[in-house]
C-alpha cells in the first residue's frame, strides 16, 4: 500500500488564496517525488450540484452541514482506500480543500455537537485526523482591495461577512496541535512562500525551529480563565520520553485529551548538532498500543494543561506544567519578519526560545532545577 506522508487541510475565509496554494503545493511536492491527492471542497461541490442552503426552496443550514459532514467523511475514506491500492514506495500527500471542522463556522456549537452525536463522530477524533491545518486569512482582512469572489460562484460574502466567517473558521480549528495561521502581513507571493515553508517542515525534510518563539510566564494569582481571550480551548497533554538505543534519536509518546476524548501518538525524531531536526516517524496509534509502549523503559513524562487561543492574528499555546513554578507561552510568528504581539494580561518573565532547559524532554526529567 502507498505511504501517506501527510494529511494537510487548507482552510480560511473567502478569497484567501487556497486555490493558488493548492496548485503550488501540488507542483512543488510533485517535483520532489511526492504523489499529491487533492480532496475538493465539499460545500462548493454540493452547491454547484444544486444542493443549496439558499435560493429557491433552500435546505436548512443545519441539514446542509449534516450532508457536508457525511460527504466529506466518505470522500476522505475513498481517497485513503485508493492510496492503499498503490505500491508501497509511493510517497503520498493528501491535501484537503477544507476539512471536517470547517462545518463549525456555519452553525452554532449546539447544532454542531448535535450532528456529531447523531453521526457517532467525536470532535477530537476529527480534529486529530489531520497532521496540519493551514489557515489562509481572507484578503478582506488586511488586503480588502484584492477581495473578490469572481473565482468561486458558490460564494457571496461581503467584506464584513468574509472577515467574520474567517474568524469563526479559525476558532473552529482552535485546539489542533499543528495549526498554522498565514495572514496578509506580506505580499501574496510571500504568503504562498510561507505556505510552502510550512509544508516543507511537515513532510519530514530537515527544518529549522528558529521561528518559533517561547516565553517564560509567571503563574497568575487569579484563575487563568479570567485573563484568557474568549474562545480558548483547553487540552490535556501527557508526553512521555522512551529509552532509545540509537544515538541522536528521540522517541516519545503523546496523549492529548479534550473533554472526555483522548488521542494517542508516537514520534521518533533524529537530532543534529546544527540546530536541525528530522521527524522519522509521527503517527497516530491506538490506546492499546500507547499503553503497551508505556510498559517499557521510560525517561520521564511531562504533563501539561494547554490553553490554545488566537490573539492579534497569531496562534498561541499556553502551558501549565505539572509541578513546575511557571508557565510557557509559545507562538509561531505569522511570518519570519513579523514582530510577536504578546497577549494582554500575562506577566512575561523572559524569552526562552533558545534555552534548552525549557524543552519538553528536559521538563520531563524529575527534580530538575530551573533558573527563572
């Protein structure tokens, strides 16, 4: 069977550049030896086929979203079946023009949860079924003079509606472990370059981690919920480091929990002295596999309460670490030249981006002393 290297969602508001990005990604990855599959946008396909939540005798929006969710799920299954029929040496990348969680932007939270319940879908399982979510911000937010709907007859949003929908879509994916926000802080060519850079990092090519920023934050005196922006998502994370016989390799398990739902992962990473890293394995595993691997020799576990939220058009991860007298705030700037605008309400002690004593592997070691 073919090897699925990555499952990537491209999402965003209307007129964000998704169509161009899909074309560029397909061309670039094809030149690098990957076979690329593009799963088309389900809503556009249904609307063009005559199934509409507007116009004459329209469907109710909740019914339309119910159909999209079912249609998207079936399409994704078919594409994975097709890849399973290919030779093993085929390196395959699945690109999704919007994913399962995009539905949340168009209906209420209660309606979405009702659809999930009746369909037997778990939201966390849907969230974690993709390796990365690339959100391209609508041109209406930052470059309104370039906002147009001429290339998509299924769309009809005004500038204000496009911005509002873009923000709701960002919120729908809040909580994904690898959410990348591509804004309009650069020209369109550089916007596409940032998309490609994120893809290159994901598909197991050596990559630099210098763009991620990490800050040491003092523990708050008041409940954290009172200073977090609205719409945050709480994720419980347990990351366990396994004994690894191979030099310069790191093996780790990760358990992510939202509400009463959990997902499990195994990652193998090869370290290098020049600041570059290469992911050898990064895959979702079953609960049974996770606990079986935990029975082996481990080097330590770091347990975190992670709060993810959007602020100043950037995606933040705030970690409360068990038994540690501090919090860590992480952000990926929206471009390598962008200045990080830290959210209000946090007491930032210092930047610790290059301080390895605050790496997860180090945090997992018990009784470690930190210089704060």
